[in-house]
C-alpha cells in the first residue's frame, strides 16, 4: 500500500526533477558564463546585502540601458554590477558601480509603460574584458525583427512557473508576435503602443500545459531583446503580472529612441564612447 508520505515524497521528487531539468518547461537554459558580456545586474540594498532587482545592458563605456519602471523614483542606493554570471558567487570578473546619473524617459507612462527606456551613467568607465563589453543597439535606420522572427533575451528573473529566482544568468529564444495580435483585447488592447514589440516563447514539442503558462517575470525587466546579436528591445512587460496565459512579453523598441539616446549621452561631454565600437 502506498502511504501518504510516500506519495508526498514522490510528488516532491517529481517537482524537483521538473525544476532541475527546467528546459522542458520553461524553454530557457543557463547561459554560457560571460557569453553575454553586456549584461548588467541592477541591485537594490536589502539590509546588509544587495539584491538583484532588474537587468540592464552596457551600450557604451559608462552607459547602461534599462527600463524606467526599474528605477521610477531614482537610484535610491542601487548599484550596477557588470561581469556577473552567478549572482551569489564572488567572481573575479565582477565590476560594481554606483549610479552617477539616471535618465528616465520623460514620457514614460505608468498606466501602460509606454516609453519604458532609461539610461544609467555609471560613476566611472568599466574596464573592458572578456566578461564586460558593450553591445550594439539598433538605431533609427536599422531593421526591427518582423513577425515570427526568432529573437533572444536573458536575465536573472524568475523563469519558471514556481517563481524561483535563478542564481545564474538564463537565456531564452522567443518569437515575435504580430502587433495586430498584441493589440487584440484578449492580449493587451489599447495599452499596446507602436513603441512596443511583443514576443513569446517558442513552445517545444510536446507543448505541455505548464509551459504555456510560462512567462518572463520581474527580475528580467530592463534586460535586452536581441536580434542577430544586436539589442533591439528592452524587457518591459507593460506592468503585467508574471505567468498570465496568452500574454507574451512586451519590449520597448529601442530604434524609436535614437535621438533621445544621442541627446542624453551628449549631455555629459566627459563620457567618451571610444570603447563601444
Ligand atoms: C514627450 O512628448 C511630448 C508631447 O508629445 C513631445 O513634444 C516630446 O518631444 C516628447 N519627449 C521626448 C523626449 O520624446
Ligand atoms: C579597472 O582596473 C584598474 C586597475 O586594475 C582598477 O584600479 C579599477 O578599479 C578598475 N575599474 C573598475 C571599474 O573596476
């Protein structure tokens, strides 16, 4: 006879197996360490420690791009850590910075997260290394990915249904969803603006139910959406909660902000961009 305890143990083992072999459910995987040297971890003080809160990505020697909704009221003691793979381990590649200046896009909308793009000026230039490098971002004359294009994103945010946060950087391939569909009332309706791109995970075969519910979560916000290795979007998610069915991720279209980016970075003549090219 199978006791209640045995059944519980079996259930626990089953859940553990699901978590530890996460690819099957979540369509994501651990990134090769430092294979995305532009990734930034934006961390907030929590007692004695710093806690990962949002992603970001390096676009020039002293500049990190992220989302406004990550730091809506200012830096408040947050730090930016570059060269991270594991959040908890003391890695020699890590470089930690204070935020010298934060530029939130002035037209950010709290109601639908339109214009969710921010620039952080670090307190000093980073030391370029295999683990820390700028990424190219799409400018106004570039081509954004079309419907069904494969794009990818990475982050330290919750990537599974159970809300657990990974310690190591995870990456996932997603597919662009047509804006017509994202504007449908059963998706995002009128909250979905022309400055947004939406993308969902490519469902593996067999496409199981837990997978369908999967979604990117808070800790991924501010990170990049990449198309052929170029940053084309910023993880924004329109303020939606994690794990909603039929809600793809929402990303800010970077190429719509070329002028604002150029003007903002030019505000600080000391910030040369000679490392970024
Ligand atoms: C913000 O919106 C106003 C009104 O539409 C516009 O004039 C201004 O150029 C926008 N600001 C930026 C930085 O795009
Ligand atoms: C860059 O390297 C120099 C020399 O090793 C060091 O003094 C400096 O603190 C480093 N800068 C950063 C941002 O870590």
